[in-house]
C-alpha cells in the first residue's frame, strides 16, 4: 500500500459515532476521528484533506489526516465576502457611537 499522501474531501462525518468517509477520485475511504486534527474543530462536509491510506483488515483506512486550504474560486469568494462583512460591521459599530 502507498505511504504517500492522497487528497480528498470529507464526504460524510457522524459525530455521534466518531467516524466518517473521505471521497477520493477512486473510492470513499473510512476515517476515525482519532486520526483527524481537532485543533480547528470537527470535520466538515466538503472540507479538503490530505491523508495516508493503510489497510485495515480487508478495507482501507485514512490516517495522518491533515486539513488542506481550499484555494478554489468559490472558497476565495467566500473568504472575501466574510472579510468584507467584518469590515462593514466594524465601520457600522464605529459609526453608531
């Protein structure tokens, strides 16, 4: 099995059960929350990640999961929109004083 990083998106995550699946171009890969970096919160649907795949019995499992910054046009537009809203809020707060 490859020990190099692959990329995918979180397809599904069940917080109650502590596991989910990462969609890749070939198949969905199982992951357990203990292999996910929780510093920035729980996994979110469509969040981009990179990971190493290992065999877990006769199935595949993702380990060493890392978040990947989404640089797509849609993500950039969303970041700009969020930034603009925070600037607008700050200006309005100062204006109301």
